């Protein structure tokens, strides 16, 4: 797995017990973006995820300990950064993201100069109905994030996200450990980085289980809310202490 050229792209796929979907996910990525390496980061799955991903042609980063989603994604960012990739797109291993949307995320990353491009389920023709609780959570976080980010983000919990090398440098050093998507936006915004959204299809999960069940939703909301405000305070404090200096540390 090598980064070649100024537009080198790596697809990272976090996976935990996704034996039912992972093979199809990897094959569909190879089909849509041939020649682009696919790295499955296995968070100590107890099923056949690794063998099926490997059989489908993916590279595997097997984590020695279960890290949770944020740690798993960050491990992928770290490796991509060390290997010199210029762009990284995360596609989930459960088959909810559609590989056919990868080219538009990649195109937007290169043409807009944005540091992060989010595949949004709410920008397409008819959007995608989320569950009631998640739908309310998304609306709530849109409101919370609007003044912090300075513009609206339609799908702040989307895991279908592309980043460029500048964002990769930040995320390989500093990335939220649990439920990372919303906090990661704030981490970038505090550094004055830019994001954009492009329409994408997000399919219902067919196999396995989502980490965000209805029961966990309240915990999720409180946890993420706290993380958002800690990031706002942390970076405001740093900006005050070091006016005029750029801050790319973790
Ligand atoms: N590494 C890791 N991956 C996870 C964990 N939970 C979920 N994933 C993977 O991360 C992706 C997104 O998780 P998912 O539960 O589908 O989140 P949702 O789509 O936002 O409900 C999937 O590919 C999962 O296999 C976890 O605890 N650790
Ligand atoms: Mg999912």
C-alpha cells in the first residue's frame, strides 16, 4: 500500500463485527474507484470480518485492543498520514455508505480546497429517513453547531467523510475517542479549517448492529455536547494565550 502522486487517496473502513457486510463493502469500493487502496481497520472483531475483508482485497490494520470507533478511525488516519497519503475517505464497514458516492466526495475535496467533505444524507433529492431519536438528535446538533461553525451542517453525524492532508495532520494527532463525527467538526473549525457537504445515499443497516441504539442516545447527546464545549473552551483559551500563532497541535 503506497501513496503515489499529489492526489493519492486512501479509503479507510472502520469495522467491528461486520462479517455480513464487509466483503461487499470492499468489493464495491474497488469497483467504483479501481486502484485506490482500501484499508480495513479491525477493532478486534470476534467474527470473520478480517478474513472476509482480506479475501475481498483489502489491506488490514488489526488493532491489538478494542479502541472504539474514534480510536479505530484515528488509527487509520495515523497510518495514512505516516504513509504520506494526501486524501483519506472514510467509508463504514456496515454497508450503509454507497461507494458510488466516493468520486463526488473526492472531486469536491480537490476542487473546493475544503479540508473536510461530508457525504450528507439530507442534500439529495429525497434525503433518507433516520429513526425518530436520531432524527431529533441531528436537528438538535444542527442548532448547537450553527453558531460554533458559522454555517449550517445538514448531516453532522455522518461517518462518510473525506479529509485532505491538512485535516489529516490534525486528526492523526487529535481525534475524539467516542462518537467522533460531531466533535471532529469542532476540532477543525477551531483551527479555521473549512468543510463542505455533498449529497450522498445512506442506506439502512442490513446486518450487524449500530452502536447508537435508542437507549444510548441520551448518553450520546450528553457526551457529544460536553465534548463540543470542551473543544470550544480549549481552543478559545489557546487562541487568547497565543494570538497570531497557528495551532496545529493535539
Ligand atoms: N472500531 C470500531 N468500529 C466500530 C465500533 N462500533 C462501530 N464501529 C464501526 O464503525 C462503523 C460505524 O458504526 P455504526 O455503529 O454503524 O454507526 P452508525 O452508522 O452511525 O449508527 C461501522 O463500520 C462499524 O463496524 C467500535 O466500537 N469500534
Ligand atoms: Mg452504520
